[in-house]
C-alpha cells in the first residue's frame, strides 16, 4: 500500500510538471519521515549517490560539448560536409546526419547536438526548399545519435550503475550509432525523391579545401578521446579531461574560442551537471526506498511469471523504456531501473552491456516524444516551430531507431562483436 501511495504521489507531481528531481525527492523524504528515518540518513544517501568516481566523467563530457559548441566546431563541420556533398541531391539532409555523427564524438548529449546544430541546419534547409517538417524532424532525430555514439553521457551513467566497463559499453554502442546514421540517410533518400524542389549544389574545390582546414584539428579530438579509452590508455574521466584541454587549445589556435565563449561554456556545464546530479541523487534515494519495499523481488517474480524467454524479456524492457522515456528524464530512469533490472538481466543470461545499449537506444526515442521530449522542445525553440509539427516531422526518422531496437531484442549479442575485437 505504501509503495502504491508513493508511486501515486510521484505521478501526480509529474503531471503537475514538477521537475523530475523534486517529484522524486519530495515523496521520498515524506516516506522516510513516516518510517522514522533521520534527515542525516537521507543526506548521506543522496551524497553517496553523487560522489561516484565514474560519474566524474559526466561534467567533463558536458563541458567538452559546450566548449565544442562555443568554439564554432559545429559550424565548421557543417561547412565542410556541405562542401564535400555539394553535388549530391538532397545534400543538406545527408549533411545534417553526417555533422551529427561528427559532433556526437565530442558532445555525448542529444540536447547539446540539437541546440548547436539546429540553429545552423534548419535555416539552411528551409532556404534550400526543404519543408519545415522535414528540416526540424531530421535535425531533432539526428541529434539522438549523440547519446548513443561514444562518448555517451547515458552510457557513462549506466556503466557506473551496472559496474561494467565504460570502454566496452562505448565500443558496443559504435555500430548501433552508425547503423542509425545509415538508416536516417535511407529515410532522407526516400523523402527527398518525393520533393522536386530539392536540387543539387555546385562543387567548389577551393571551398572544400578551405573548410577542410577548419575541421582537421577538431576531428583529432574524438581520436584522442575514443582511441585513448578503447586502447586502454585513459579512463573515461581522464579522456574527458584531456579532451577538454585539447578543445581549449584548438579554440585558441584557431582563434574561435573567446573568453566570453569560454565562460558561457563553463556556465552551461555547471547548470547541466547540477541538473543531472540532482536527478541522480534524488533517484538514488527513491531507489533505496524501492529496494526496502522489495520492488526488485516483485518485478523478478512478475517477469519470471510471464516468460523464461530472454527475447521476450528484452522486448518487455524495451517497451518499459519507451513508455517511461515519454514522461521521465532518461537519467532518472537509468538510476531507478538499472539496479532493479540488472540482476534479472543476468538471470536471463543476457550480457549487461547488450542490455545497456538496448535501454539507452529505447530511452532516446523518448527525447522526441511528448509530453517530456527534451529534444522536441529544444528543436521547436531554435526553429520557432510548433512542438506538434516537429513531432510529426520526426516520425519517419524514428523508424531507424525502432529497427535497431528490434535487432537488439532479437539478436542482442551482435553489439558485443567490437568489444570482443578490441579485447574489452
């Protein structure tokens, strides 16, 4: 009965649009007070959740993405990709996907990708004759590559919670992210064929060479970060710190990072990190309460009562992540769900890393789904478009994500190929 009342209180606060962290924290504190737990105990629980060494990589990767944005790297990537694909019909659609892949190697955040690239891509596509739905839908959907492609902030959080190798999870996420990019390009090709207004551009060798010079140094960054992590040279936290220093040096050398831009990046990183850590702490306290109420055991009995088939179990996980992702922040869901589901994942004989990739991909769809849909609102804001129109525009571009989810459900072990090759 207590568990039901707790869930009802949280649901009511979420419906009233109370921020997720406080919607979790308020009912949790009331529960502890009723149970006679001291405020000091709650404070220790919250502090211990945030004081995690693996989570130290989160603010550094957030800072890295903010620095890359304020150093104009997104603009440089867009200019280079456009010059490279100038002769291709529908080139701006493919450019949007390619730039998202390139920028994702530095940002790890869908929101940062949508905000930084949407300001450049959407106006350019509108001027070139693409429909507003196409432009906003593609820009928002392509930003979902960032939290899947390493360095992924959700992957860092999952690895810390599940006590698995962050490097192995990063490696396992590479192929799904590239497949998503390829799937988006297929959708672009199909939709562009139906739009006679979209034309080819003119190839300019001088522009290609000039734009290439602007991206050579920034594109070394993912080689340093991912190469260092996958090669066992750096921990993810160390790699993020090295990446931050490198991007600052690149910004100084290219004279693209001003003091104002630097301090704006610091401000963005602090605010974003504070929000993430507050969610982690409050969700951790709520998770402790759920453990007291034996929710993991109840869920285990529920799932095992339904099926003993690992494929059906993964399907249920994907559906659960899709539903939760539409109403709750992905970070909060991971902190709450991973400790509960991980023992079950192992009981079903599923590799935790494969399950982690499935959870992350499933949750990312929620970023473009009402009513929470953070990327949905960011894309609508930067493009001055109604949220409903952005959502309708994104629907065709969500198909690749759903296909990848299906592959992860039916054959989960294929994502373990690259970690195996790298010996992770």
